């Protein structure tokens, strides 16, 4: 029967016959005689090399090292296992850190406090620009030494928002903030040598009285009065005025709740235009979150006992409390009084709160009215249980 010849590279090999008259030997006999195992003929067109026909692979596969079942190679299987004793340390041994002495720790804290305070504390002179950030406007005085150095630690920043919380209607918060805004106007003129920059007044109530502002030290030629028709117009006007570098200051009375986005918008606008903003807010906003740099609570001191009687020709003393301020004594108060020249004067704190006249009589009248309204209940309470009849 003709034999088939296949070529692999340049070598030739003889393939076994497809059919043979000899009986098929068993697998064990073929292994004992060393003859190559019977293989299935390949399809035509596939090249078969000499190694696949002349060298049986089955004995070598069966005689493979049994240690491969363990998943380790020979050099890994013969290597001794690593223990904690002979395992090298991944990190070099370091000496424990020595505790910081209390004196050094106190020195470090004082240095950090000094670095934090230098961002918003001015120098000793109130009208002199103190150390501030490189892109921040200098600090200006409010016109009151006690207010500057006791609460604000130098004054107010020329590119920040200050809120003046009015404890009640007509308590003096608006007048006090206008006096401080006038001082900001004069500090702006002194710093830039320009006496034409205006102060923009946002009058949402339409109740602003310009002659009162003139009496507080703001020239009429330097005021721009804006009366917006809606809250959105007021927000837009405040934002545009704060962003303008030609504006010396912005004053507004904001009675409604201010959205956080608008408050943040005002803060960024003041920093961009280097323009201070003075916002008069109602007492309901006290204690709520704010983006203002400083928040002061203003309360009129009525019905108080003073160690030294204030000048009767001056306005009623005002209690100014710091509710918010970076680096300032929160909760601390000063008492100031405004004279007829719109100058702020510090006065001594009152001794005690005096009871208003007529309080005792009003309390007695209320008690008597309750007795007349319920005579039986009052009589039953007055009877001694030990002397009851029956």
C-alpha cells in the first residue's frame, strides 16, 4: 500500500499506514517494547515534525516530577521556609520620638498664634495700615479707640463685610454704622489721595434720610442713593457696588433673610473691589451663620445705673458686643456714646440694671386681679387645714 510522505522544513518522515493487517497491540505492550504509540493520523495539509512521531511524549509526561503538584519549583521546594527570625526587616529600626517639653510646646503655640494674628491685626496706630495679606486692603479705624483695640484689634478691613445687628428698631445700629462708614470714606481719601470716591447707600425701605447722614459726617456730594424695587435688584446693586474699585464704601439695611449664595457673593465682591460693606441686620439674624468678617450687636442702654452719669447732651450710650470676629474676644462688650459732632466716646460700663418705675405696682395689680377672678380658690388656699370644721 502506498505510504504518505510529509515534509517539515527539509526533513522527511514516514507516516504509519492508515490500515494494517497486524493486530492492534495493547498499550502496555507498546510501552514495554519501546515502540512509539499509535497516533491518530492528521488531516491533510498539516505539517508534522520528526519529534512528534519519533519521540513518544507520554512516558515523559507520566515521569514528570511529582513535586510539581505542590505548586513549587525545585529550587523553591528545596529552600528552607522563611521564619520571623531569619526574615529581613522591611523598615530600619527607628528610635522613639522624644516627648516635646511643655516649655517648647508653649513656644510653638505662641508662634502659631502670632502668625495667625498677623493676618488681621493692625499696628498700634489706628489710622496706620497694619500687616495684612498681600492682596487685602489695609485696616482702617472705626473712629473709636475702644472699639478698635478692645473688640476689633485694630479696626476693620477695607475689603470685607461687617454686619451690625440692631437689637430693636431705632436702637442706634444704623447711626453707628453710618459713622463708621464715614470714617472709612475719610481713610480711603487719605490712603489714595482721592476725594471723589462715593459711598453707595442701598435704601430698600425707601426711608433713608440724607440730612441725618450729613450730620453724621458724610458729605452730600459723596452719597449715591439707590432705591431698588425688589430684593433681587437690591442684591444686584450691592454686588455691583462692592465690585467697583471707584466706590469707597457700601451701606445697606437688609431686613430679609439673606441667602448663603448671595452672602458669599457679597464677600467675594468686596474682596475683588477692595470695598468695605456695612450691613444693618435685624436681631433675628443674630447667632445664624454668616460670611461677614465682623458681626457686632448694638443695644441701647436704657434704664441703667451708671458710675459716672453720661453727658445728657449726647445720645444714649450703646452697648456694642462682638458676636463674630477673627482673633477677637467673642462676647465682649464696650459702651460708647455719640456726641453732637458724631464722635464716638467710650463710657464706663453700668453698675446694675435699674428696675423701671411702676413695676411693683403693676405686679401687685395683676396679683389682685387674679384673686378677684377666682375668689373661692383663693379662700380655700388661705384656710388652715388644722382648723377645718367637721
